[in-house]
C-alpha cells in the first residue's frame, strides 16, 4: 500500500504511518520510495483515537487525509479530494462506499448509494480530508476506542462545519471477511442493494485495483 500510495499523481506528498500494537517498524521505515516517510509505533493499549490523533500531528502539510491500508485508491484519488476541498469550501471532504469488494462473497458490488457532488453527513473514513488547522481547531481526532471517523464527523457537525462528497470514482472499500471491519451488516445485503456486480475483485485502473 505505501509503495503504491507513493506513486500517486499528487505532488509534495508526505506519508505518515501509525502502527497500533506493532512494535517493529523497521520493515516499513526502510522502504525505498520517492516521498518523505514517517513511521511511528504505538502501544496496543493506547486508545485508537489517540493513536490516530498523534499520527496526524506528525504531518507537516496544510491538508491531511486518512488512508486505510486494506482499501484501494486510484492515482488521482488525493487530487480528487484536494480539488473538492477547494471548490466546496467544506471543512471535511470524502468519498462514499459506493463500490465495495465483499471478501466474504468474493464479489465487487456497486451500490445505489447517496448523491455525488453534494453536501452530506457521512463519508468513508478511509477517504477523509481536511486542513490540519481545522483539525486542530476541532480538538483533533476524538479520544475514542473505536468509530473514530464517526466521532470526528459528529464533532464537525456540532461545530457547524460542512461535509462534502465529490464523485466516487477512484476508491474501493474492502469489507473483509475476518471481522476486522466495524460494519455489522450481513454481507448478502450488499448484493440486494447493488446496481452492478462482478465476481472477484473488479480490476480497473480508475478504481486503483489494477496491478
């Protein structure tokens, strides 16, 4: 994931990796990539929200975005978010979980879900982008053990901030079969709500799933 992210089309990229409960960061820190890379390990007993917050505090850029290492992103994904942040004027921007790879069913589905290029109240956690100044003004990521994305969205809305969702191209959410996700929805539900469906992981450059 890190090597692929480093090849994104966005200039002046900086990658910061927070390892929660993984002590050995040498393998990641020694990767030979052409963008600045910072890796920090945190004890497994640390509250997850605090880990995310401290990781973001290591960033030096004006804009920061959250990436989930098991999802898929196109090379233009970050540009999409940066542009949306500029033209929408929203505090937070992010894409939707319209296209999902359901590992349990080995199927990729595209759902009838939400409205693109519109203000909303929910975006995918692995696509959130906002300015570092706004994040700090909000008090950072909430100190919660789980659902940290939802907690930040709630904090933004409570402070009167807007959330904007651009188009959903260039992002595939992976609904893993090992229970590591926080969704409790039955996997078959995604098939009933799908407008399109493919066997296996649908491979396409614009989805970031190509080799």
